[in-house]
C-alpha cells in the first residue's frame, strides 16, 4: 500500500506520518467544512498527508435514542463536498454490505469498524469496491489475528489495506494501547494508531461512553516514537456538544500544537 495511490493526497514525500482526522459523525455541512478547513490549513503548514474522516452514520450506539446520523446520502454528499472543496481524500466507516457500494461512490477510503472486522462478507464487500480499506483492530483481538483480516482484503483482489489499532479492552470500562502490537501489525500492512478511540471508557452505567482526552498527546507521542505509519484523531470545535464521542475528542483549537509537537518528534525518530 502506497499513500500515493490515494486520490488527492498531498505531502507524500515529507517523510511524515499520515493523518486521518475529523469529527466522529457528520452533523451537517457547515460543521464538516469548518473542521476540514482548519485541519487542511494545519496539515498543509506542517506537510502532513491528510485524509478527512467523518462517519456518514453511526450504527454502533450504546442506546437506541443515541444520534445515528442526518441521513445516509445527505451525509455522504457532504463528505464529497469536503473532498471537492479542499481537494482532499475522505474516509468513512461502513456497517453493512450494502454500505460498501453506496459509500464507495462518495469517499476514497472505506473503514471497517472494530466490532465488525471479523465479518468476512463486510470486509470482502469493501475490498471489492477497489477502495483503500482501513481495518480497525477489534478490541477483543490480538495484533497477530489482524493478519487474517488483511489477507481477506488481499484475497479479494485488493492490495490497498491499512490496520488501525484502537486499543484493547481492559476490564469492563477501560481501554489500553499495547505498543508491542504496532511492529507486529506493520508486518501485515501500514498501521495507524487511533488515538482518541483508544482513550474511550465504554460501558458506562449512563449508556454514554466516557473518555480521557487529557491523555491524547501522551498516547499520540508514544505512537510516533514507536513508528506508526499514521494517526487517527477525532476533533470538533465544540466536543462537549458533539452528537457522538464528545467525551474523547480533541478540541479543534488544540490540534495545531499537538501536531506540531508530533512532527518534531517524528523528525527526531527519522534520524535514529
């Protein structure tokens, strides 16, 4: 898998990590464009290859009354507008086989959610679109087990796959990142560290997932030091009022400082 194979991606010769970044869910056009504009400005300044992330729907929710989306095609059209407005690639997650063909008409990368990465038919449907497939490691899976998820993509005639580590369940209500898994998974495919989801605190009694956003820079720095190929960071200009995953998102105002620090660390790591 080469970054250059992704349409519209920039700064591929900068020797930086690449970034998947945006809101958890597409809540509307104005918010998506506002977030994308800010992140594009920062990543161009720092020469970070960038893919805008936004879920067109949220199928995995704690409660039946949780926000699930603004309408599938409406959200996907917003993702396409983001791509066209800023000349950047986009990624969204899919949950059903029928989503693969639909989403592939609008975005450049299809993401398989962690809870669904063992679903063979879903992985194959994503792979058969010819899009890049981002496979999120199940919270319940070993790094070694992700070899088989990647192989399903390859066996479907698609050589463009990533793995994203989003932490491993630690007890009932916490996540940890086992950094030993990064070199293991990099043997199979380029590996991304999902910083913000790794800091979730799921299964809260309220039915709303908690999080530790104060630890974002700690986890991100450790990922860069341990040679991850990319980072996944969810961000919002008003996390407290975001409709999904606000508890563990990075405030958009804090993104530039974080990425500036991470680029500086990456430059040092590249000399070792």
